[in-house]
């Protein structure tokens, strides 16, 4: 049965299916002029080769493509097109693209010209290597000076560029098969995109140590080329045996733990709406409410705290106040003033997470760190102002900033950060693939902070704050837009699947609390309106959040999936009885084999696109 696109994606706009390009054992998907899921003999070699143009806020242009020609033959393919990026002040960048593939070689060449010049933060190729099965493995890097470095892909997430001044990079695809990626036309370097929860290592053009934004000079062509060269030393006929696609097999695993508490974020703008929706709040019964306070904004702090107190009064669980401390004055005086305002408002949270407001902005490689009081001073001021409250720290932005500016955690009751899946790309595949990066993020946090209580969130598909530019991107047409403050998929089953998949991927982290939404507003579980009163007013992800909240504190056990990029699952054992929780992460129906679970009555089921399912196991 075909699902209505709006039910899946929150929009009737469906992404155009990619064109499959084939040349012998080499395959690639052509999507929006770029190459995705590049495979050799059935194994993913590169996640993508893309020619990208970024604006001064690191937003990615969506170029208009004309003159697309695709010539597909038995053992080769050729693609050509012209692309146009329209910038501010009527600036225009024209790009001529040529792509060619044979059995063991792929070339992607581009020439960009701007008649009047063009401002950009980045213009050129980005090459993505996958992370699963690649992290920690050997790689050979050729630098622009001709020197050769034998090293490894980072295992724990590298905060800064692991490789610089690159001309080529070679890795092993499978025994007897190597892949060399050669970049021409500029100097390239690599960043560990797992920092942003992207499921890739990204090799990109123009070192970040150079100034940005910069201008492409008028009528001076910028030429670049990326070449993928496959080396296959295996004997003829020795390709691995491929099993035909069939049902995804799930079976019990060995890892286990305790389900985290589930939180909801409440902002001053949504506090009254949250209070009006208190029946739904009681229905979800989250263990934590996370209140956000930014004293540097225009809202009245006492009024905001008074609304927070009203919401907290109808909540049966714990409360945390996260403070973006302005640090315009001494931290001691600012925290003391907030404590005074809290007392007036009658707001008494169980915990406070404090972070300097300036730390919400990224400090890229080569940039000057902004003025900020020492974090030790900030945390000491919080302890003095709120002596009977648990004090947490970390970042109100993303793991990237926590990885680049580690916090002194000795006096902290917990560490926290967020993630966002649309920093670099917003297509459906890229967003869902970010789930692959989450275990690497949590493992990297645990490697630094040990068993310190650990929280994540709020983490939503839409971006609540942009550390990498002056603003989040407006999205009035409801498209799939990187860094947008609204995302249509939040309204569809896509988000329901994303939320449950997210929770499964961070189970090993032993989180104290996981926050994946608000109750109301653009990041909320309620679809529009200020006074919801019917079940139909809830978004599909309401189901996942309510399920997770009901399982909080229960023992869990991992499940192994024969296709973890397609179907994820776990076993939970709340007091009400054991449950098998499953999610289909893809847009196609999935047959699932449950034969390994002796207490499941239906040994074979079908999961609809982006569907979640909870099975109660028989006694």
C-alpha cells in the first residue's frame, strides 16, 4: 500500500528519485546534479561527491540545473549539465559540469564563472567517506607537496581537521579492493563530520584557515576535478557472494542497560501554550521539563520565570532550567540576579544547566576565540547563586562545540549537548543517516567524561539556533532546507521514525535524560493551535515520545538487525511486560523476520514506510 506523501513527510513535495548510473561493477546515484552512494561490486566506496556553493552564513545554495544530458552504456556513462546559483545583489555563478564513469574510474569535473564576481564561504567539491566500518581503519593520504602519510580514519571524533593539505586519499574497500580519491584544482582538507552528527568524513576544498567569506573574481574560471580510481587485485570471479534482498532479520543482542528519562523543552514563547495543553502533557508524562532562559533577549525574565513556575506546578516530574548566561558582567552578579528573579517568580527547578551565551556560536579552525569568562568561574558562580540545586554544564549548541571546547566537569552534576541533523544537508537520506553518527558521538563523550551523568537535547530536525552563521534559515515554502528553523518532516511519520531511531542509537550511552521535542510550537508534539483538545491535533512523533516516556527507567536489551540502516529495534522490560520496539527508517515497506524471538506470536511482519511498532511479548 502506497502511503500519502504528506503523512510521511509533512509535505506533498516528494524528492525526485535519483538516477542510477552503472559502469560494470561501479554504480552511483545521480541526485540534484551530485553523486550519492557510490558503490563498487555492491560495497559503498564513497557516500557522496558533491559540488557545493555556500553563502556567508554557511547556507547551501540549491542551484538551478539546465541542459542535463545522461548517456548510459554497458560499461560507461557520461553526464553533463549547467548549474546557476543566484546570490545577493544580483550576483550569479554559472557552473559547467562533466561526469564520466568506466568500470574502475569515475571523474567529476566542474568549471565555475561569475560575470560580476561572487561572494561565497566555499565553492567546490565535497567528498564524503562513510563511517560505519571505516572509523579507525587504515588510510593513505597524499599531500599537495607530494609527501605520503600512512595513518587511520579517526575512531573517536576528532574536533579539528584530521588531514590537511590533501591531494589524494586511499582506503581499502574490501580485501583486494582499494579506492583512491584524487582532488585537483585547489588544496583540500578533511573534517570529521560526525561532530555535526553527519554520517561521514568530509574532504572539502579551500582550507578553513583562509578568510571567509571570499570573492570569486569576475570572469576568472574556477576549475576543479575529483577522480575516483578503483584498484581491484582479486582474481577473476572472486567477488563476494551477495545474498538476495529479503526480510530484515532481527534477533536478541547482548548489550543491555536502563532506559533514559525523557524530557520536553519549554521556551518563554511556548510556556502559556504548554500550560494550555496540560492534559496532553499528563498523557505523555515526561520525566523532565527543560526550561530555556536567555536573559539577553527582549522577553521579561520575571514574566518568563513566572510562566515556567505555572507549568512546573502541573508537572509531576523533575525540572531543569537551562541558562544562556550573557556574561556581559561578572558571572557572579548575573547568576545572583537570576536567582533573585527566580525567587520573585516562585520558580524552583531541580537542576540548572548553565553555559555562556557566546559558546552557542562556533569557533571554526583558525578563528579567534571570543571573549568569555573561564568556565570554572561560571560554574562557581552558579553553585554560589543556586546552592541547593544540581548544576550542569556543557553546550546549549551541538556536540561540535563541546568537542572543541571541553568543559571542566569536576564540579558538574551532569554534562549536556544537543545535535541537529540538517547542518550540512537536508535531504531525506542524509537526515536519516545522521543516526549512524550518534553512537560515535556518545562514545566520544564517554571517553572524555567517563561515567558523569550525561544528557542530550533538545535535538530536533529543525534548527533552533545556528552556531555557524548569523541566523537560522527561514522556510516559508516548507522545503527541505539546511539550517532551517522549520522542517515539514516534523509533521509526518518521518519524524516519528527519526525520534525512535535516535533513542535506539543512544541507548549505549546510559543517558540520564533525552530531550527530542517540545510540547507545542514548531518543535512540538502538537500540530498548531494554542488549545489542543483532540487526538488529531498531535503530530505523529507524539507516539514515539509517549512510548519512550512510558519506558523510562525500564531495563532494555539490544537487538541485532541484518539491515541497521533500514530497521532498528530493542527489547524493553517495563513492569507492564516485555515489549519489542521496532522502527522502519526508510520510505519503502520492510518485511521483518522475528523468528529469533520465541515469545513473539507473529514470526514475520511488515513495517510500513517510516513506521514504528511495539509488540507485547507473550508470557
